[in-house]
C-alpha cells in the first residue's frame, strides 16, 4: 500500500512503489521518480453509479490517479493535512476537505438529511470506505478530533465540520441563537448535532 505522511503539516508526501493512489485534481506541487498522472475516470474512480450520484446531488469530486514509483508532494491552498487510517470502516467527509485516498478505498455520496424542515434543502457528504489511508484538509490549523458518546452528544458549526466516523447519527438543530448573538451568519441559522458513539473532525476556521 502507498505510504502517506505529512511534511511541515501543510504538505502530503506520497511514496509509491508500482502503486496508484487517487488525489484531488491539481493538488500536486512536486514529484520525483517515474510517476504518471491521469484523470481518475467516471465518478472520481468510483464508477458510473458514483458519477450519477455526484451529478444529481452536486457533490462534485474531481480526482486524478497517480501511479508508478516515486514520491509526490500534494498541497491545497496551504491548508493543514492530516492522515486518517481506515480498517474496513467508513468516514463521511466534506468533499472540499478531501485530499487523497490510498489502498482499496472507495468513494460514494450519501444523503445527510434536510437542513431544516422549512428550507427543504438536502445536504450530502462524500463517504470513503475500505482499507487504506485518507488525507484530509483543514483550514486555520490542524484537524480537531472530538469524541461523541451516548451521554455527551456533540453540536458543531456546519462551516467548521470536516468529517465524522463511527456509529453516529447526524441531525440539524435549527433553534440556534449563538450565531445571532455573535453577529455571524445570515438567513436560517442551524447547527449539526451528532448522537451515538464515534468521532467528529472539525477545523478551527470556518469555510
């Protein structure tokens, strides 16, 4: 399996030995060795079903495939990079915060629920599952991992949310007053609530 590690927190180093990985198109900043770069194909490599879901939901994911033997360095807008290992489980990620997928990881689109009954607007996330490492981006600083337990549900700002994993359910809290109290946001204020057991990843800067 390709080896992923961070360099200076803002660069992902990918070491390949006759292997391939998928990464966000245009994220390569330097490489050494015999590497090839090409479009990952339909649905970002997830196949026709994933492509159709992306088209319908608008959850676009443009991926390139990097193959061969060598070392590639990836970065996006000087954002911080974190590597999260998956061992047959899944992680739900905001597509804009996904940098690279290694191993046999698959990507798909999942419905995340309605953003309040009054708006009727559907929200979607990219689901990465399988065996391998996933590299995530976070703005403003390193990724923050927050635990969710049955005794302590978690509420987060949707603009700070990056990903979640584990046996958690997501719902929308619309009676939010903290945004208006701080003078932030516009329109219908809402937050994301997570119940169950798992981990929610947030970034220290809002989108």
